[in-house]
């Protein structure tokens, strides 16, 4: 009798377990190991060697950093798949974080994707996911998630860039339509103090000239700020824009992107202002048909600012941009605070011209270099005086060597030279030197 009962229980377990295993068609485990060595000098632009930076780093900083990712992707039945990505990123054995989160594992990605759901062109993705549209000029990186555990000193390198979102993609080749809702900040569950993001993106790929046209509407509803003066609690940004890119001949790529913002600017203690901001990106690349594959890119980028005395708020809201052009300047007053009290974030009131070149002297070696000249879009007034518009210029040099298909070595050197906008002693050259080893599996 006991044997019969045991067989019955075993048969029941198999009846439940076998169909469960059969639902998983394919499981893939992948990951990466990234190690970095940093040397940084004068990131606050202050020449005083005894001055401590607001970022917590000294004027001259040296540290090692690593990032580990393990991803599990499973294909299920009926065009359903799931992805989970776990990460750890940390400065190597930093004593300040020794008892904190140095060795904790964080959730980076966790989503389910359902293709041809209800309607054959429709794909729905739900959960924590990466989202990037176009060249990442508006949407590409959720910077509110960078270094959530506070364990790295180079936050712009953080791999935590995902959005908690619901995304519906309609593929009507050559048309692609994306609808996205993302919860950026929940605030209080029972309160209207959240930050929500809504995106509509339409992409069309032409049959000739490798051409693409893209239009989008992005709405950020920010209820986190409460204006005590006006009794308002909204700081909304509506963005509409478009991009076009094409190759008139095989060696040339030309493109431009233009975006406009409106909505409300709400800051505690002052009356609410109307938004009216602009941003544009114009670029062109020429590729020589030579063994070393040299190419040259010239690009102009502008983010509008607010003119002194303007009744409208015209400073560009960078939202969740994923595209960055420089090693230092893009993160000035955004990730790293300078000692100049009149400095504004590089995400707004800025324009620059960049000339960038690249070549491959060896099949496995890529060399890149760029020169970027930066100035203010609008005058900046500090203590009633108008500052010079010249913010400075930056040199960036980078070499990447692919040792194998899975292992690469990199070296980056960058120098930001402050312009006449900055006053002494806050006009020292910022230096960034980074060595890296990257392994994927």
C-alpha cells in the first residue's frame, strides 16, 4: 500500500512538473565583467590642492571600480520571453562603504515581453527595461537610477539605466510606433507626488539612402515640487520633436534633430512660470574608403537657456537623455559640482561644436579623438554682473583594443580647459584618465 501511495504521489508530481518544464523553450545565461582604473584631477575646477570637492573626491583622485552583470533570458511558449539582469557595481574596497552596500546585488532588468499579443504587429513589454529612442537625444538613460546604492565614484558609468515601464510596439514595417508609460518616482502611494513619463515615438525607415525619419511626443508629469507661493504642485514638461538621418552617398551620413518644450516650471517660493525651451542636434559624418577606415564627424548641439529678465522659463530640461559627447563637460554640474557658484549644469543653457575623428590602424584596434568647443546659449548673470559666454574646450582621446571576441582593453584621456566664464581660482584644467578591461560571456 505504501508503495502504491508513493507511486501515486510521484505520478502527481510528474503530472504537474513536466508541463511546467515544457513551457520553457530556451534559457540563456549571459553577463559581463567591467573593471576600471581612474585618475581624476581638478574636477571641481579649483586650483587649491587643499580644497575638498563637493562630490566627496579630493582634487586629485585615484580609485578602482568594477561592474558585474548576470543576465538570464528565457523563451517561453506563444512568443513570450522574460529577462532578469542582476548587477553589482562598486569602488574596490572603499572603506566608507565597507559596511554598506559594496557587495550587494541590485536588480537592473526584470521584464516580460509578449510578441504578437492580441494582434500580430503588437509587442508588449512590461517591467524594468532599457528604453532608447533614436540617438538617445531625449530618451535613453534613466539618470535617476544611476548608482542607487551609492557605491561608485563615477556615476556616469553606472549600468543602472532602466525604466519601470509598460511599452507597446506596433511594427508596421517600415513604420514602427512605440507607446510607453513609465513610473519614474512613486513618492507616496496615496499622494499626488509622483513623477510619470509618457512617450509616443513614430519611426519610418525609407527603402533608399539608409534614411530614417522619427517624430516623438514626450510628457513628464512631475508632482514632486510644491510651490508654496502659488499653491501649485506641478512641474510638467511637454516635449515634441523630430529627427531625420540619411546617407546621400555611401560615405556620408547627414542628420538633424530638433525639439521644443512647453509646460510649467514650478519652484518653491516663486510664481509658476511657463516653459518655452529648444534643443537641436545637427551632424555629418564622412567615411574614407581606405584600409584604416578613417572617418570624421562634425556636430553642433544646442540646449536653450533662460535670458535674464525673461518672463518664460527657457532652460532646457534634459529629461532622460542617453547620448553624451564628452568625458567631462557633459557631466559638469550634473554629476560633478564645480566650485564656481555661477556655474549651471551642462544639460541646459549650452551649445557646442565638436569635431571627432576615428580610425582602425589594426583590425582589433580603434582610435578615437575629439575636440569640443563649448559656450553658453544665453548670458549668465552672477551677483548682478554678466559672465563671459565662453565655457571652455575639451580634448578627448580614446583607444580600444579587442584582445578576443570577448575581452577588450580601453584607455581614455580627457582634458577640459575652462574658458573666460570661470574666474580664478576656479579655472583649473580638469583631467580624466581611465583604463578599462571588459569581458562578456
